[in-house]
């Protein structure tokens, strides 16, 4: 998430995180930070051709190539800026021969039916106009029996103790803004229904939770720092949209500093990972 909104020319949804270099670097940190939870249950045994929908700066692509040495990945993204960074990152990696990154709208994939053995989506459906259309398109280009994994946000689950009213107010504004521009910060909870509606079978969802307290102080601090960065990266955009003002951002920042020093801090956030078969 970043400061000023920079829309890409193709007319996709305004992207709440923006496309700054800072945000692009944050995506890489985010992917590595959440890697153990996101990939714990992802099984690509026997998969040769993987479609990664919304590959962004290639942060997940890099992890996928490293974790699954048999995979050949086709990554697609609507943003040329993200793709430029992704291609640069890939060029410098030992896995560059196993990936191609293409400029494409996930709602209108330019692939023949049954082109891929599996599909991977991560933190994309909250940003698209029609998540269901993206899932239907993914299904169309998957082979019969192929598996899809989608890992998506469920922002209503976020809670910090001690209760911090300014932070909560900011978070409501953040989510209201994302809804207003056509995204869906609660899309994770709806994945099961959507997958069924577009014809997937064997639909399974898992709620994955960061519930961190004094039992894991180091991890708790890491998660809070990561989250603080994510919250603040949208501040300028939310101010420009008049969803929040400078005073609220300052009050939230104060609360975040207090929380950081609080030995009783509790961090809670759940996201959803769905898997289904064609
Ligand atoms: C939060 S980023 C996540 C990127 C990557 N999956 C990751 O986890 O690092 C969301 C990405 O979805 C892309 N995106 C949004 N709408 C899209 C669309 N309709 N088609 C393709 N990509 C899209 C954005 O350009 C952005 O790169």
C-alpha cells in the first residue's frame, strides 16, 4: 500500500496500495514474511505448467520457483510497472528459464482452454472488479482435474489488544475506501461460494490466523511492524480521498507506538486459503 494513487492506463481498479517502488519492495517483504503460512498446505506435486494470476512484482513467483523445482510458471498481471520490476527480479535469479511474465487482464485471459495444470492466486481478488470472473477464467484455462489455490484477505478479522480506537477507525476507513473503489476487503470469506458458483468441485477453505501474544514476543513484534507498514502505506491515499485526516493518522501512529511497547499486546488477523478442483 502506498502513498499517492497511481492508476495504470488500462482502466483497472484504483489499486489501494499504489505502484511506488516502496510498495513494490513491501510486496516482496510481505510474501517472504507470510511464506510459511501461505505455502504450508500448497501441493503442486506432478504440476508442470502453473498459472500465477496477479503475479505483481514476482514476489510469489520467486518463492514458487524456489519451493517447487519442477514448475514452469506463467505469471500474468494487469500492471506494466509491476511486470517490469518482476522481470528485472527474475532476470537476476537462477530460475529465470522457468518463468514467463505476461501483461494480461485476469478477467479476460488470453489462453486456450485447458492450458495449465494448476493455478495460484495470492492477494489479488480483493483488488479486482469481479473476483468471480477471475476465478471462472482461471477455471476455463485449467485442465480437467487441475487444482487452484487462492489466498485472500478477510479484513473484518483484524483486532489488536489493548483496543485502539483510532486504529480501528482508520481500518474502517481503509476498508470502506477499498469497497468504494470496487474492491473487496472481505473477499476471503466468500471464496467457497464463488468457487462453487463458477463450477469448481471439491472446494475446501482454511482459515489461517496470526494470533500472537506474549508466548511469541519476537514474532508478535514482527507482525506488528509489518502491519504498521501496511496501514501507513495507504495513509496519503486515504487522506486524498477524504476518508481520514492527518490528525487521525497521527493518533493511529501514536497508538501503534504504544502498542509496540506494550508487553500485553495481542495481535489477531485471519486470512482465507481456498483450494478447489476443475
Ligand atoms: C497485492 S498485489 C499481489 C501480487 C502478488 N500476488 C503477491 O502476492 O505479491 C495485487 C496484484 O494484482 C494485480 N491486478 C489487479 N487487478 C488485476 C487484473 N484485473 N488482472 C491482472 N492483475 C491484476 C495488481 O496489478 C497487483 O500487481
